[in-house]
């Protein structure tokens, strides 16, 4: 503590120094991680890099994208200047060139804008509503069932059990959060074209960027990486032509199935896993036989399936609650085993009207209309609207809880901080064009125990964000939460009020 204080840092710094000393005593070598070099090293300060991420997220939510100049301007803003001042940094403006380097370090890549980055007004509303519902689920259904730890890993709260009802009936009371994500390590830097955060790109990287290794893994606060004896949930994937191909949503299903086995072997039924995934389109993919009105034909058709060559669509549900078959019986006189078509499906549901089109031109139905065409009506039917993703169906079929983080909020997934720290280490390993060496380097970084020791802190930080959102703090305001309250996992209303008051004071001073 004395060492840290004399350098003008708080207890967090004391904790890192303590961790370093531990590491040093165990491994007899100092960790790679270093503070004190300005510029990119300040990015290792999570509060600082989070402030940047949150700001740029809000810019790109408004504008659809942002420019490197936005980062330059943000660094020049009074709140960031104050932050740099507190960190004892004297050179306080950055060039566009430095901004680009920082963006790369923060996992943003300059590239053609992908569809995912465009957020139209309607989607924006859905995103906001989802975010609020997630925060509510977290605070009311998940958090009370989790053991809370302080940043050093000492349990500070044991869940107090009550009888589980409804959708959680039959589960053990205790929840262990198992957070998932994928991240890619690159041998070389990539060629450039707007900055996108890596979470915005759904597609694997194009060739010509050097070798890359994708890691898909699960972290828990309790045990770090999810593994048991010689089994581990982590998957390393060499993407590309002549490599392992691309990591598909089916590959993820196989991995998740194995992760559940490992979780079971480890817990033996004393806790239920809450699997949390990124809200990526590939994670929302439905099973091949899932309900979908997207490609349905209006008239009966022999051999129709949603995916050409795929399985028949599963049964739907009539408004009465009875099962609805979408295919005629095999002994039907004229259309044995044919797909019924949307018209007949709607007739059986009592929803058919003469003159209904299969769909409005381009399926661009008038805003707010719910009964304009066959496809829109079916699309809004409860069984179609509530169709779950394949991932959710798999996890739930095995009696676990499955949920998805809100879009554009990677600060809520604590594995992101782990990736960031691992990449920082990776970037200073020797550059190699040998993929086996590269893989060994990536693994060594991911297994760095110093980094795994920080998981409690990462997870508490993510949980703190969630409770701050609940208290009504948003975007850039959240930056204010981290420093003074870093010891807390949940922020009581009184603290959130304090934060709000200090923001108001600060804004008034400006
Ligand atoms: Zn329509």
C-alpha cells in the first residue's frame, strides 16, 4: 500500500502491485504488463479505455459510424482532460495518427460498414427496450442467486434461497454465470477503409491479413476458464481457406454442449449455469426446422422447406393451443405430404381474409400495420414471434439458463476485459509467421494467471455497470461510476444519486 500511495495511485494500484509481487515470487520473473509509458499504456487503464468505448459507442449509435477525429476531440474534452490530469499525464492532446493506433488497440477496425452497424429508428427502440429488460432480469432473477465476491475473490454475499417457481422451478437455487465470447488474434495488422468495433462484424476476416486464430471460450468468476480435469471448453480455431474453415453457429452449438457437460461434471448439480452470449446475429440463428414465415409460399407446394434440402418445419400452435401441422397428411387425396401454404395456415387459425397478398411489396409493410399481408400476420403470431434461437433451445433443453447481452454493450461482458488484457500481452510477444508458434503464444497469453486473477475485478465491474444502468445512468455518465465505487458490485440508489449530483455539478462548472 505504501509503494502505491507514494506514486499517487489508489488502492487498485496497490492491488496490482500486490498481484505482481505474488507473480514474481511464484514465477521469479516480472510480468510483461507495464504502466508508466504514456500513450497506448494509458489504454490499459480500464476506466480510461471504457470512457473512450462508451463515448464512441454513443457516437456510432447516433451517426452509424465515427471518425478517428471524434476520438481526438473526445480526448480534448474537459472530462477527459481532467482524467489525464489526475493520472499525472502532461501531454494531453493526441494526433489523428495516435487516435488510429488507439482505436486499433481497442479492437476497432477500419473497414467497409457492415449492415449490422446501421441502426434505424425502429431497431433503436427495440435495442433500448431489450437493454432495459435485460437489466431487470439480471437484477431480479440472476444477481440474487449468485455468490458475490470482492475484487480479491473473497465471498461477500451468499445467495439466500427461496422456492423457485415458474420458469425456474426444479433448478438449484445457486446460479453460476458462464460468460461466452469469441475473439480473434491476428498475426499482422490489417489493411484499412470507418472504424467498426470487432463486435459489429459478423463475418470472418478476409484473407491477406496474415494468419489469424479465433478463440471461443467461457469464463466464470468462480473458476476462471471453464474446464474440468483434462476437459476444457475453450476452442481455438484457425480460420480461413485450407484451415479449419469458418467457425459456424453449428460449431458453437457443439462447443456449448460440451461446455454444459464440463459444467455438470464440475458442479454435480449444486448450481445452475447461466450462459450469457453476445447478441450477435450468428448466435440468434434458429434451428433448421424452426418456425419462420420469412420464405413461406402462399399456396400449397410439394416438398417446400424453409431451407432448400433441409428438414420440414416443425409444428405451430393454433390460437386454441392445439398443434397445427404445416404439411398435409401423407394420405391426402390430391396433395399428399405437401406444404399447406400461408393461406391455408391462416384459414386454420381463423385469420384469413379474401384478397390478402402473400406480402406487401418488398415486405415493406406500412409502419404499425399488423394485418396487411399473410407474411406480416404470421410473423406476428405468438408461436412465430416467440421462436427461440438454436442456442437458447439447446441450453434450455439441458435445463440451464440462456440469455443474451444487450447489443452494443460489450462493457457488460467481462470476458471483453480478459480479451483486452490477453491481447495486450500477445502484441508484445515475438512476431511469427508460423501458425503453431502463434497459437502457442496466444495460448500462453490467455492462460496468464495474472490475467485470470483479475476476473473478479472484471466481473464486478461489469455488474456495477448493470446496476448503474438500472439507476438511470447512461453512456458517458457511467465513466463517473468507476473510480470512486470500484469496490462495489451493486450500486445502491444513494450512490447513484451521488454520481448524478456530481455530474450536474461538473456540467454546471463547464
Ligand atoms: Zn404487409
